[in-house]
C-alpha cells in the first residue's frame, strides 16, 4: 500500500493528498552572470551568494562598468535565489526576492514556470526547511575547490505540494511569522543601541565627575572612591551542596552549569565554591573577546547559589547599590583601572592576574546612593525590555522551526 503524502499539521478544511514533483518541473533554473562584480557605476543593485542570510537578501549597492547585465539576469518579484556553491554551511540557503532593479551574480535563480499553480512563498519556505538544506549538503559536489550543486542535480530534487489555496495559506502564515520576527529583532536592536548610548552618557567620562545625561532631580559632582570603600568580600559556604551551581557568561550573565554545559562541571571542587545570595555580585576575571578585562554580574534570579571560588565575589555596603555597580562595570569605563593591574596577560586557565585586594583597590566614581538606585532601576527596566524581546524572538523562532517540520513533507 502506497503511503499517502500528507503533512502532520494542516489548516482546517484541507485534507487532499499532496502531489510530488521534481524542482525542474516547477521552476526554470538558471545561473547568474559571472563577471567582475566589484566595479561600480550605480546602475543596478546586486545580490550574490554572500548576501543571502536567514531567508532574506542584503542588497549590495553595486553596479558594473565592464558588464551590461541584460534582462536575462534581472530579478522579478517572487523569484527564489538558491545558494548552490560556497561552503557547506551556506549550501542550500534560499531567499525570496521582493525588491526591484536588481541583478544576480554567481547564484542559481528559481523562477516559476507555471505561476497559476504555485505560490512562491510556500515553495520558498519549503526549500528553507532543514530537510531541504540537508539534501543540498548531501548532494553537493565536494571534489572541486568549492562545494557546489549543478543545475541537473538541483532539478531532480523532489518537492511536495498541495493545491494553490492551501499553499497560499501556508506561505502567508510563515510570511506573518517572519514579519513579526523582523519587527521584534528591530526593536531588540533599537533597545540594545539605546542601552549602549545610555551607558556611555549616564556615567562620567574619564577624568570627569559629572555625566553627560542625568535623571531628573539629581545634581552635584560624583565622588571618587575605591571599590573597597563601598563593598566587602563574600567567601566560603555553609556546606549545602544542593544549591544551583552557576557560572558567568560574558554574553549572558549568570547561567546554570547544567544548562550551559549539559552537566555540573564543578566536580570535587564544588565543596570550595562560594555561597552567593541574591543582590551580591561576582567578578569573573576571565579574558574573552566580549570582555577583555572580565565582567561583573549581580545575582538576581536566584535567592542563593554556589559560584566558582576563583571569582571575586562581593556585596555592597550602605554606600552603594548593587545594580548600579554591575551597570558601572558594563560601561567598560572601569577597564582603564583593571588594565593597570594586568602585568602578564591571562594565565593558562584564562584568568587575568588580578587578585581580590587589587580588584578592591580600583578607583570608581559614584553619585549618592539614591541616584545610584535610580540609575540601577532605569537599567533594570531597560534590561527587562531587552530580555522580553529576546524571549519573544526565541519563542517565535522555536515555533517557526517546529511548524517548518510539521507543515511540510
């Protein structure tokens, strides 16, 4: 008995079996011109393999003075670009063309041969599934300098499709998801840029004691102090080993070791870990690309946790606000002080040669506790906004991935 071609998830009202055809029966397949794409006369926009990313096209504003690309290489709305050459990582990447006055260079074009029967968005998203990407990687000719798929092989790829009405609904669903993702990513980028700007302007520049931008109700100069004047050390533990065991990521802050490494990596050393309580901070003096002189994070999402002893853990006294201290380090303005302490770079274990007493001795510039608290609240709210958009993006990307698996065959 022949197995019926039906996806796991469908819109209500559709129950017909899907048909299966070769890609060459649906599209006319052609290749872009291969001339010098580096010369610019501004006549055309250009897209090429390198500009395809995450299902979209980043158009290069380039033209050609040594070539006159004719209409054969002109893109139309609804055309699908297919990355058939380059590294296996990029093999099979597709993009749906929506712009105008653009030519394509060194890349395959899939143009519908019978538009009334097919929806370009549906076919684009089907080609964007992981299954189709795997097909591309497995059929690439790796015997040449660059992995590639020739047009004959590409044309033999099988695509399954329902009737046009169902295609249109599926294409529209994924287009809506992508529009939401684009909106969320734009908002995330805007808030991240805003935070970066505020970190620069709401803390005094080197040698100054007043910031460029200040919250309402505060005035006067900030005070120059030592970090040790407003904090004290946290060390040791009370023997409880069943608490969450955390590590610091320069990009993501505190992370549970089991989530980050798929296991607790503390081992026997866990008995020497530091017990950190909510509101207390740790300085991971590890060197990384994101944080040349390490990072400081406040413990916010756990009441208590065990953290590596090699971190310099500390808590604020009545002269400081913990969120303000974390934010102050995020400005990187403290890097100048930390750099003075580094005599021989990072050790073999990646840690900078900065001991606790030296760390406590760095000079910082801080306002009154009430202003610190207000600044801390301001950046907490901003971080929550950034986190909410990142969560929305992650959830929507997970949903999209699941639907791509279940709504296509």
